[in-house]
C-alpha cells in the first residue's frame, strides 16, 4: 500500500510510480478502516482543517512524553506536539497530577470566579513585563485574537487592521484573510490583495484588513501612510510559525513598535505558539519589544484548553465587564485548565526547559543544514527555539512569497514523500507545506539525531529530484 498521494490538483496520473512514490513500510490497515468509518460521520473523516492528508490520516491512540502510538501499534518519536502545546511532552505526569488533584478536591467547572484564576493572572503580571491585566479564555487562540481586534478598534475608534501575508491569527473571519492565498490571487508583492480564507465570509470583513509583506519596512510604512488615521492595530507573530519558522529581520519588531507609536496604532503580538514555548515573557519581549496587547495559548498549559489576552490597564480596561468590549464564555478560566497552566508555568520557571529545547532546536537545524550542504540540494532548515522547519527548493525564506515561489518550483509530492519517509523511520511529522516540527522537554539528543539521520538519508536518496 502507498500512503503518499499527491495533493489535489497536482495533475499526477493515476498509477504512475517514480522515486517520490514512497510506500508505507509500516502497518496502516486499522487507520485506513477507521478513516472509512469516520468519513460517514465527519467532514472528510476528521475534526478540522490540517488533520486530513491523502489518502487517509494516521489515527493516534496514545501519547506520552515525546512518543505517539497509532491504532496499528506503530510507535513514533513525535514532532507534532499537537501543533505546539506539548512543550513539556505529552501527558506530563506532574501536570496531570495537578489536574487530578484539582478535580478531586475542587471540582471540574464553576463558571464563577475562583482563587486559581486570580493567582494565574498575578503570575502573568509578574512574568510578562508589559502585562497588568489578563482575560483568560476558555477555547483556542482564535478567541483572544478576535477580542484584541475589538479592543484595538474600541480604543482607537478606527476600522482597519493590518496583518501580514501568510500570517495566521485564528479562524474568525475578522482575521482569517490572506493566510494561504494562492499565487494567482495574491496581487502586488508590496501591496498584497486581501484574500478571505473561507467561503461564506463577508467580503466587507476582508475589506477591513490591510495586508502587508513580512520584513519589508518600506512597504509597511507606505501602506500605513496610505491609510493614515484608519488603522487600529498591527497584528504579528514575533516569530512567524504560521509559515513554518520564518524569522523576522533584526529590528523589524522594533520598527513596528515605532511605527505604531508614530501613527497611533496598537501593536498586537500573536504569542499563541511562541508564548511560554520561547520564553516565560513571550518571544516578543525576549527580543526587547513590548506590544500593547498579546494573545497567549498552547504551551501555557501543556495541552489543556486555555488561552489569554493580556496587556496594560489602559487597554484591558476596555474588556468587559470593566469596559464595553464583550468578553464572555462558559469555559473562561476553566478550573482544570488553570490548574494545568499553573503547574506548567511552575515547571517552566524552575527547570532548564528553555535552555534544553533551544539547544536541541539549534542541533536540529545545524544537523539538517549540514546534510543539505553535503548533498548539494536546494533546501534550508530554519529554527527558533524548539521549532524547526525544512523548506525545499529555497535557499532563503523572508516572506510568504518566498514560501509560495519555492513550492511552485518543486514537485508537490516532495513534502509528503519526506513525511512518509519519516513515518517509515518511526518519526511523526504532520504533512504540511512547509514541514514544521516542535521539540519538547521530553526529547533527547538521540531523538533529534534520529531526525537528522533520516533527513540526510532522504536527501541522499532524492538528491536529483531536489536539485
């Protein structure tokens, strides 16, 4: 059986076999059968975008530490980390025990104020230099980012939001614009066309978004000047993991801070992936730049469901019930998620978590780039902290357009062929373009070297196709 199939629309003829047709060398029959069942009762058999890949996804049964096990009994070293939350590793025993004790001693859900949420908000104010108040949300990162847009508009009285092409700030139509626009629709490089990410989104919402290119200070300043007095806020990830691991040029965050101050706009950091994973204070503050508002999630609770909007009093005072920006939700400040966040942050504060995962991240990128140089293929691996991304057909990536052009010039089966090769070698990485991996505190140098060796073997085997 061949797991790897082309992305839809690739034009590959049925039944054609070549070196990029990498067969599964591990059992997958139970995943295939489960997917057949799932397709009858769920959209394409999965729960959300990013979880389906052709011809069917591997279904996971168990996760612990840096390992996953699927329904066919295959064991993998994991670099998915549930899209980032598992900074300590899956099902971390001390976090689990803290949640169990809270459940036994205190309950599950109050939907009323409680002592733990007070303590967690105090921790935010203690650790993050610009934070005075925090609103704890009971879902994913989309919710605090949506509320950040509301706060920015309420504070400034302006309508427009500036975001960057290729940046993802949640599924709400307010911000789900030009996340993965196709090359045919992107428009000029210095003034990208706003492209709604979802059918059914109101066109006037896309019209309220100004889209800018990453790492182009002149283009960003021109767009801000063009819309002088209309832009409420600039949204940006301090490290752009929406595009794998796209690094902002030195000084770019500081430039955005100065631009926002000069034009009366709020600077909003999307720290959903970067926050707590790249440092207790967030990746932006780690680089010496403070936003006006920031959204946190994922790694703050090591897999439990919680997110936060945080910032100074002058902005957070607009959040209800103190202000008139509606903030509500049955699961806001959920007891068990707050308990998980408390224990996760305690471990991050008291153990050398960031020292270790940054070291392993550097080891990963250095090892893969050494293999790239040795084989002479056109590719590059970037890392920041514990997140790494391998870009095929690229020597340098500084913007979403760089990612698009790299993908346009390489066989679309390369990404999934690489991922299938890793699966055959007991390494789990979700197939996406570009490939992106997360390292956790549970990983070892041996785990990282395993990826480096498997990647080197893939590059050796497919060097002619990758050149």
